[in-house]
């Protein structure tokens, strides 16, 4: 790993190259106020692109002297970097892809802070208002693509996966790319990088010059999952709930690879939404897949879903083992159904407005010991409500694994405690234990210390 540090001055890319004087002033002011530390942490993460480490605290400690300043000029803005990671530079010049990602960070953080988060006229109290905010963030980031038929395949999976699983994600991505579909992931390493890497080869063979490799992240997790170098459209959503909503409204089909607590969170989020009776007739292609070595993993996931959410939830997905071509063909058929359905009901191809997402799936959940202990995990709850609470449990575990602030809280107060229905708790404990045993919580070679305790 390149441990050198670099001082540099550079100009941003994308929409930040053409700004009004008022916009320049707002960027300049926002970057020096309360937003600065958030901007600094996210900028450091993208400058660290290519270094596959999931230790956010170690990254922040290693580059504790890193600084970024947004300087104001008549022609726009300039970024001054001090003690930046050398991995982002070649021969003293920043890598172009990293420059684009860095510009995306500034664009998204400042846009949300000035136009939505601190705007007294902007309300985020209803589901409709939140969905509209997610749309505006995506539109401002230029990832909304009107007049293009459904083409976006969202790939979920762990950042810490075995080599054979990573190779398999590339093979699936290749088959997807050959069929001219594009890829959206959580932007990090592992199962988030593999499908994008495979798709680039498939697109190259088909001479697709406008391949889209969309990465969606959020400030709390990006330092632990730095964007992989293939991402060419990065969007930083303000919290995990808006990130998840961006996935399900932007994506047309979903492929889930093996993963850990974060992947389980994503699965429960999506299935909880699909179990809403208002979404019953909506086509939503969803495939769980992995190499032959992952068959037992998905058997365990399938058993947990059937125990907690029932067979109706299991009916919303299919499991395909060790067959990348079959996965791509399933996505291709699914996207055709999505196109026909949205045309029939007059819904947009580029953003799934019709999908009903209840407020419990949208309101930010900032885990602490009290909230985690109070989660209502009861087998008698309606399945979509149980899914929302289980999603929060896994979200808290993810935060305890990778988010520096939550890690510090757990270090001070001890593990989160999760309690509930005995049968569900036993299954949850077994599932989490398997994640730990299979090194799905942290990258291989890292000793994992549990941030949770399941009360059985």
C-alpha cells in the first residue's frame, strides 16, 4: 500500500466546473463551517480508493493531518489538499477517476446541507417528502436517466468475501454487461466491486461506451468501504435509510451475493417493502446467487427469512447457484417485465415512484444501546413490521462494526443487546455466528470483536 502523503491543488470535475458566483460562495462557506469534518472524512475515503481496508478508525488515524480547503475564485473553485493519501496520485497528479469521485463528495454533501438539510422550508416528515428528497439528490447527481428503458441491476453483497465468491461476482457482472445492462452497488470492495469489474469487460465486448457503474454510499460507512476505482457515478446519500431507498427506486432488478450483516439488512429492507400489500402486483426481479460453495449460506438465509417473514417473503426471490448466465437471463426477463408494467401503469422508467415505502423504513435510525435493546422483535407482528425492526437490528450491528462514532460508544458502554422472540433470537444468533465464522463481518486477517449480544 502507498503510505506517502501528497500536497496538491486541483480543480473539480463534473457540474462543479460551471458555477455561478453565488454557488461558489455557498460551497466555500459550507466547506468551512459545521460541514467541514464530514467533508474531510468523506474526501479522505475517496482519496483512499483502491485500498481495500474496512477500518475507518485506522484510516482517520493514519491521515490525521489531512486537510481539504475549498478556495474561491472568479472562475469557480479550487481544492487545496494537504497530506492527502499518495494512492490517489500518479507522478504527483491526481488520478482522474479519483478527482471525479472527490467532486461528487463535495457536490452531494453541500447540496443536501444547503438545499435540504438546513433549509427551513424543506420538510422531511412524510414518506412522500422523503422520497422526493431522495429523487432530488439523485437528479442533482445526474444519475436519473430519462427516456432510457430499464437497464439498472443493483448488486448487493459483502465487502468481505472469499476469493471464489469474488470471482463469481465478476462472472455474473460479465454476463450482465454482455446483455448491455448496467450495474449499481454500494460502491465498495468485494461483492460491490466484482460485478462492476465483470460488466466493464462485457460492455467492452459489446462496444458499450456509456457503461454506468453507479455507487451509492453514505457518510457513516464510506470510510470503511472506500469507493472502488470502477465507480463512474458516485452519490453520497445523507443516511443509510435514504441510501437504501435510492437503491430500490433507482434499480430495476436486484442480485444478492453472499455477505454479512449489511447484506442481511438490505435483504430485510427490500423484503419488508415488497411484503406491503400495495406492492403485491409489482414485478421486482430479485435473485440470490453465489458459487457452489455458497449454497449452504443461502440455505441458511432462506431458512431465516421463512422463519421470520414467512413463505410469502420467500416467494419474492429465486435462488440460483453457480450459474452466472442464468442470473443474467433472469435479470433480462425481469427488466422486460418491469418495462412493460411501468409502461402500462404510466410510471417512470427512471425512478420507481409507485413503490410504496412505509415511514418506518424511511426514518433515520441512529443506533444506541437503549434503542437496540428496545427493538420489538415479536413473531406476532405483521411481517413487514417485523422486517423493519429486524432491519434496524442489523443496521445497528453494521454501525457497531464500521462506524467510528458507534465503535467508540460500544467501547465505552459495552455490546449492544438484542432480545425478542426466543425462536427468532436463536436463529439470529446462529446466523450472526456463521457470519463471524465465515469472516463476513470484517476483512480476512482482521480479528473480529462482536459489537452485539443476542439475548436468548
